[in-house]
C-alpha cells in the first residue's frame, strides 16, 4: 500500500478512537466502471508500555490504495517509524500517545486510532497499617437492622467497581482505591472549572497522578485493571461518549464513584 499525499492531523486519546469513513459521491453518472474496494483501517498492538520499550503496531487487515500515519502529541513524531504493515515507536517520555492510521480507496477514507499508555515512576512510602482497636467488642451486641441496599451505580461506576475487585490483588487495596478515586475526582473538578481544556491535557495529568498514587513497585499489580479500564473507555469513545471535556469530566466522576464503592468493600 503506497503512502497517501493527504495529511492526517494528530488526534487526542479516546476523542477519535474507532473508524470513521467520509464518502464523496461520484462526479459522473452513466459511466461503466467498477467501484474501488471499500477502505478499511485497522490498528493492533499493546495499549501499555514502559519508557524505552520498542513498541510495534500492526495495520494488518487494512484495505486501501494508499495510507498515512500520524501521532499525538506531534512532538513525538520523531519517535515513530512507519513500516509496510505497521509502525514502530520508542520513547523515554512518560505519557499517553495516540496513533492514527488512515487509508484511502477511490473517493473514500477510513481512519482508526490506538492509544498507548507509557509510564513508570518511583514508589511512594507504603501505607502504615491501621492501629488495633483497644476497645473490646460488646459480648452481647444488639442486632442491627438490615441496612438499606446501596444505590445502584452508573454504568461506568459499576464496571470500575467490579473490575477493580476482580483485577487488583494487592495488600491495602482499599487504601489504593481511595487514592486513585481522589485522583479522578480532583481531575474531574479541574475539568469542570476550565483548568484542563483538552483531552491530551486530561490524559497526561491523569497518567502522571495515577503513577504517583500506585507507586513503582505496585504498578505491575495494577496493570490488568488499568488495561481493562483503557479498553472500556476506548469502546465508549467509539460510541461517541468521550468527545468533549464535559464528557471526560462526567466519566472521571463516575470512575471516582466506582472506586469509592470498591474501597468500602476491598479489604473486608
């Protein structure tokens, strides 16, 4: 597949994930011609890496007569190299990087995007265990009435709650859930206040603060959950649920709510 001579601007993480097709009607009618094949753009590869790793993304299965790659942020353009059937990328800079691949056939264009979470950092001091309760329990406690059932969670909050309890298996995981919840809640407030305005800013600060919350030694224990969350948000983006700062603010609030509920159950 030859390289296209059109320009594909760098897209921000999650805001344009999926495949979009632009159609241009034929200019002439009544001619005997065979339509070109429908263009298809596909990207396959890892969603997480460590700084300095060599990452390969594949465009195998894509269809088109020409193609083009781009990366966001554009400052990372010198760190990726297109191949015949994909692209290789390596950088020591931490952050979120978005690759966009476009193919063209006839008068139609197909696009796909893929996010790569690249981070590593020092481990904070481990949390101190809670002191024992000096008060002995009542030998004959009065039975407590059954508590009211908890309010049902929003869709994204429920996913975060279930996946965190299933995927995270570290000591004091309830305290970690509270820390990560505080990160998402704080960033949601900053988005609502207009301090963070672009998806790129939102993703960059989220990755940086989550890295501090979980620490270096515990980071690998959290990777399955972070990967599941990234995949879930990618599907939301494909459905058009993550396209504006307000969408991110609401999603980040729901993630914080799910983590708060998980923190209550995690260490029981």
